[in-house]
């Protein structure tokens, strides 16, 4: 196939890739892009848009951020069906937003980027897709997300299991679960949504827990039609509601970041929830965490503890010691037979990009450069990698509010960078190494005192205990920081061709 070219290539069509594509459609004139949208291409390896919400299809998958805050600010949805929207509804919302904003022609679905190499002679990135197509772009924007590569557990014998093995982020609806003996490894955010659904259909369910999670009540329920009508009719009310939600969630960042001892209030609430839902003292003990709440992600569920109390469900505390052809051994070596193995073991969060995909000037491998602890300037740019910007990059994750707020702030920032490149005819733009280092030294210093560094192991941290994933502050603070471009923090090259 002939080589194609666009000014900008976006990698990934999840929420961040979609929000970026919409922003570029709205800015074609100020960015000097062709009005027909041909200046932008979005590569997506899945056959549809939606990113994490397209691939996480396990039963019970839903959002644990309130629906009215889990939407783009310019695309409100007054008729969310529930306080916490289920995955299929979020996916429909993403499709609707794409349609309403005309995103479509720029999409290359089923076309993942296998490699992206910076060509110093032309000042362009050369992309090669997993379909064998070639493409060049002046700028690439990574919108692959932090939680896109499933993590397999390091349990001996995993490859020996004879039955179907499902990861929560690679669900296969064709696998029969009804009446089967099912073993679930992991008790994180995905597992606690899945386990109650599996408990309903499985003949027997073993849940292998390595570390008990902290769980607080989930104030979920259907949203009444009168409330949906009110939200549709009164945009001001809708905005007020969203702002109230945003403030009430953002205020919690104070406890996570500055006053971890305040988390004691949430611990009290979680322990009361556990006492109310689990009458058996031995099971309650096994489910009681021994680390500070918030150190790992706080989970919200009303149906997880009751599911563990059902007669066909057993909690295997202490985790799994080995996997055999026909089951899983617990920490005491006892084999629990299973027909289906479910891995709810999370993602390669500190290694979102594998090695051998993105190569900067001089063939420098971005994943090697990142190692186990990626860092970037404002989560958006990396020194030595010109014309490459990140959405949901290092240290932009949240433990307390909606990622869409962070995504919109980053999309606005990248749009500013692109406008600067266009206005000044820049050939290349990259962040200065000293600016990036200063930013990250300050960030890690702030992260040291947070609840996330209070002594537990979590996907937030790298092997050496640094935190390359979370933003240590409020969403308002991040928005403010990204509102202004500090041009001296960048090194640019003029003399753009074409
Ligand atoms: O993954 P996790 P997840 N032996 O990494 C266990 C987002 N999300 O997919 O705690 C035994 O949280 C591991 O045990 P431990 C959200 O940001 C959002 O559940 O490390 N167990 C843990 O229990 C979330 O935080 C929504 O000791 C092993 C589990 O596997 C993120 O995705 C919904 C093991 C992994 O939990 C990831 O959640 C779902 C081993 N060898 C997810 N290895 C929303 O609602 C790992 N584990 C928006």
C-alpha cells in the first residue's frame, strides 16, 4: 500500500484520542489544517473506538466515578441511567460524542501502530502499522492510556492450566461460566465488579486474594426519569450538579496528598461497611486491610462482600501459590479444582508502551528511556523526543476523581503547543531536559509525603518505590498548571517545510 501522510497522527481512539480529535476538528483554521479533516489520522488497534471501555467487557464492568462527572464538559449527557454508569452505556456515549462531532473519516480502526521512528532528515515520524501500512506525520500524539496492557500474574504453572483463561481486559463472552468451577485471581477494582456477577452463575467460585482491598459503600441506583428530564431542560442545574460533584471529589485530594491521617474517617466508614455486610468474624478478619486506606485505589461496592458470603463462593486469602492443569493451589498448597481461570490482575501501568515501538532521534527507544519509572514534563512531553506529545502520560492519573477532567486539560495544552508550532512555522518542538528534570524533582518530592507512599505495594508505584502514575493534587491545580505555555521550557527549531 502507498505511504500516506498527515500533519498529526493520534495513537489510540479511547476517550483521550477522541477528545484530541474533536479539539483538532474545532481548531482546523487556527492550526492551518485542511478543512476536510485530512490533516489528522487516528490509529486504533481495536476494530472500534472506545479504548478501555471497548476492551473491558467483563460482566459487571461499570464506572466507579459518578456518571455526571464522567463525561466531557462540552458533551453533557442528561439522561445517564444510573448514578454510576455501566460499561455498555459509556461505550454508547463515546459513539454518540464521536458522531455528534463528526469524528469518523480520520479513524483507522483495526490498525495499531507497530512502530514509530523519528526521521531527523525530514523532521517527521515514520509509522508502520500492524497491517503493514506506512504513514508519516509531523507530530504524533500518544493516547494509548496507562491501563491498556494486561498484566499476567507471576504464579508458577500459569501456562499449564488446561481450561479457558480469561483476563478481565480481554473478555470472551463465548466462554461458558454457568455451572462451572471458576477461579478468580486478584481482588482489585475489576475483580470486585466481576465477582458478584460470577457468583450468580458459577457452580463454584474461588476468589484468590493476595491483599484485601479497602471498600466503601457505592451510592448507586437508577436515575429517575423526572431527574433526567430536569437535567435536560435546565443546563444551568446540570452544570451546577457537575461542579458540586467535582468540588466534593476534588476536596478529597487534600487528604490523599497533604493530610493522609485524615483518611482515618474513610477507614472508619469502610470498616463499618465490612461489619454490616460480613457477619462471619473469620471472613471479616481475612477481608480487613492492614495498610492505610487510599494507599491502593479505594474501591466502591455494595455487592462484593455479600457475594463472598454466598455458599458457592470461597475466599482464598493469601493468594495463589501455583497453577496446575486442573486448578489453583492456595498458599497452603491445597489444590482447588477449576474449569475456568479468570485473571483480574490489572495492567502494566508503569510500562504502558512496550520496548521496540517508539524510537526517537538516534534510534533511542522510548520504553527503554522510561524504564520502570516513566516521567514527562506536565505528563505531556519528554526531552529528546521532538514532536511527540502524550495524553494520560506519566503522573496524570487520579485516585480520587474523573480522568476526563485531566484529559481535557491535556488536550487544551497540546492544542496550544500545536498552535505555537503552526504560528511560528516550527519544524520541531521538544521540552528542555532541565525543565523536565526540575518539574519531576518537585513532583516526586510532593509525592513522597502522600498516602500512596505510605507503605503498601500498588500498581501506582515502580519497583524502586517512586510514583510514575499519579498526579499529586487537585484536578483544578492540574488545569491551572496547563493553562499557560511556558515557552522557555522548550527547545524549538524553525524552518518548517510545507
Ligand atoms: O487491577 P489492580 P484492576 N497473585 O492492579 C492481584 C481501573 N479500573 O484491573 O493487591 C495473586 O487494581 C493484586 O493483588 P495485590 C482502576 O484505576 C477502573 O482491578 O497486588 N494476586 C490485585 O488484587 C483500577 O485501579 C474501573 O496484592 C495477584 C489484583 O490482582 C485499575 O483499573 C474499573 C497477583 C490487580 O488489581 C486496575 O484495576 C476497573 C498474583 N501473582 C478498573 N498479581 C472503574 O470503575 C496481581 N494480583 C473506572
